[in-house]
């Protein structure tokens, strides 16, 4: 019952967003405004406040990164190997790998992890969030350029635009400012705290509704075998590898829970954006986003049960 109370409301809000478009209560373009509010205002407020006011256990950043990104690297390599067996070319293989490892850790991961593990999970989440997008986008872009031998400038010409975009990312800024303000020891004025708290309370519901609306434009079409393999790698292989590495690196239960839950998230929209940018495997990655989110309603409750059992 506890797991149902954690997971069911999350997917109910996603379904509500999808149904709102399906029955034309809102337009398909509504996700843009709701997403902008969620990811530019509400979720940054949530992350900033939880980082400033919550008590966190001692964390080893390198062990956490080792568990999460070690699992990601293992899955990435497996995806490249399997894509070769599926007769994708090498550039398609990079997109296939991105679709197999780039999880929806913001739209779905943040709300579900906070619901399952509480505000104490904000610290471990921030460690992963702070490097996830830059690392994956840089690795994917560099490998794509290297594979296609299209890069005529220096590696800096690839890296600098990505870093400049990230420097304006509201979620990255919220994490950075939250850590700086926490270290000052000033805390939050009660009026300011309550204002930010009200914004933060809207973050998770808005993100989940936006995800449901956004899913309306994703379809399961294209190479069905490739879609299934991407989903299997993302939602079975990667969390399994993360679980084993978290055990091997002796992560505390809370940190291990965040690592495994984030690893178990289905393929996210950023993987689709990457595919569109290079015009490769657009339909299969779109299918992995749609099918993976649907399958997550069955796979994530199992992951939550395992994690909650480990915490007790």
C-alpha cells in the first residue's frame, strides 16, 4: 500500500495531463507554458529551498558519481554493441546509446524520488543533476562528431556553447545558488521561505502534468526491436548495474536509493531532442520515450519497493 501511495499519484498526474489533451481541455501546445513555469520557476524554487533548509547526511560525491555514471557507462557500451548487431551505422549507434541512458530524471525523477525518499534526497539528487546534462550532452556530441569526422574546429568549439547554455539553465542555477546560500549559514527569512515554499509545492504537479501533455506528441513507431532494446537497457540493465555498483561502493541507503531510482527512469525528452538535432533514429527514440514512460508505471513500483525495503 505504501508503494501505491508513492507511485500512483505520480502516474495519475501524468495521465491527467495526457487526458487533458486527448479530450481537448487544453491544446497540445499547452505543455510549453506549463513546462516553462515548472522548469524555470517552480522546480528551481523546490531545489533551492530543499538544498538550503534540509539536513543532509555526509555524502561522498565521487562514490555517488561512480555508481550512477559507472552504470551509465556500462549501459552506453552495451547499447553501442547492440546497435551494431541491429545493423545501425556508427552515428545511429551514438543516438541509440543516448536513448538508452538519458533518463527523464527531471520531469519524472525529481517528483517520484522526493515522494519516495523525502526532502533528504535533495542533496544526492543535486549531485547527479549538477553534472548529468553537461556530461551526457558533451559525451554524445563529441562521440557523434568523432564518429562522423565532421568536426573541423577544436573540442572547445563544441564544449563552449554547451557550457554557455548550461550557465543559463534555471535548474543548474538553483542548485548552485542553493549550495552557496547554504554555506553562508544565513538561512531563509520566514516570509521568503514561505513564498519559495508555495512555488516549490507547484513544481512536482506542474512537471508531471507537463510530461503527460508532452507525451501526446510521442508515438511508438519505427524500428520496434530497437525501441524495445532501448527500453530494456534503460529500465532494466541500467538500474541493475547501478544497484550492484551502489553495493560495491558501499553507498549509504539514501544515496543508493537516489542512484537506483534515477537510473530506473525511462528515456527522457532530451534524448529525443538529441536525435532530432542529428536527424537520426528520431522515430525509435520517440517510441522509447512513449513506451518507456508507459512501462515505467510497472517497473518503477518494483524499484521503489526494493529501495524502501533497503532503507528499513
